[in-house]
C-alpha cells in the first residue's frame, strides 16, 4: 500500500531531517541560546552572540514580518514528484530557522525592556508556525512543531524577563482563559 510505504519512509527519514537541520551552524547557535536563556544560564557572551545572529539575519527577519502579514502562502511544491518521499524540501529548513530567529529576537527584546516588540516577535513566530502546519502534510506539521517549541520557550523567557507590572498589562489579554482556549482550538 502506497500510503503505508510513504509513512514508513517519513518515519525513517525523521532522524535524517534532524541531521540535515543541524548542518546549519547558525541553527545550532540559535538552539543553544534559546536553551540557555530558558534555563537562566545565558551569560553576556551568549547575549552578544544572539545579537550578532539577529543582526546577521535582519533582512530575513524583515521578510518574515512581511510574510506573516500575507493572507496565505504557496510553497509551489510539485506534489506529483515520484516517489513523493524524495521530494526536495530545502525551503522548510530556512523557514524553521527564521521562526527560531524570531524566538531569539523576542528574548533579546524582552531583556532590553521592549516587551511590546517581544510579544510581536512571539506572535510572528506562531503565525509562521501555523502557516507551516496548514500545509496538510507531515513535514509541514513537524516543522510547525519545531518552530512552536522554540517560540513558546521564548515566550516563557519573555514573561520571566519582563517587569511584572508591564508583563501583566500586555500579556493579560493574551493569557486570559478565553484567549488561551481560542488559540488552542485555532491551532488544532
């Protein structure tokens, strides 16, 4: 059965996808910084390195902002590729990295006391994540999960870095039970 063969190939390809993703040196730095920031272990060198990353990818972040405001996206993928599991998908890794860069930027913005911008960076990362998940295929869903984890980790750091009074004013509408429930069902 073709569907079973496809699922088997994708499951076996998952470790390969992780290896390919790790080849990008900036992606490794991004993941290390988010992990250190989340665990309260990021030092001045880590923050300086993160600022360099954000500066180096500034043009890509601007494009991500523009793309997030678009009504939709078309990856222009040839779904008739045979066999489908060998379909080239390199564009996904760049998008995952940009989604994670938004997470890094959010952490830096919160550290600088720019909570409104940090919240916007988290929102943009979640929009990008959702666009990948809306592609109705496993690779898109896996990439959605990769971005969402980084962005939600960044949201935790943002909340921790923000002054309590400022955080409660700006995040309260986003964290109300009604808003959380609405976001959860929208993501399903």
